[in-house]
């Protein structure tokens, strides 16, 4: 069974919490990364080091050494 998602008034899709993991950016310079599995873009910086990342993208991003769980 797939996780349910619902469209918000702005048209964005809100996913269930089970599909995302909070990743912590370990550097200070702002960075924009593309999730290798989903193609989604994630923006991290020292001011916003925690971002919800789709579960399919987590392992590959952690392997870069720039992120921790």
C-alpha cells in the first residue's frame, strides 16, 4: 500500500512523514543538491542545516559526507 499524499492549496503535494527523513548538513556554505532518486532539489545552509529529505534520496546524500542523519 502506498503512502497517501494530499495537495495543499498552493498545489504542492504534502507527503506522509514516513517518506521523509531529516538530514543535517555538516558544512556551513549554502548548497543546493538534487536527490539522485527523486530528482528533488534540497537547499541547505548553516542557517538551515536540517531539511526533510525523501527516503529514497537519503543514503546517497549521506554517502557524500556532507550530511548526517
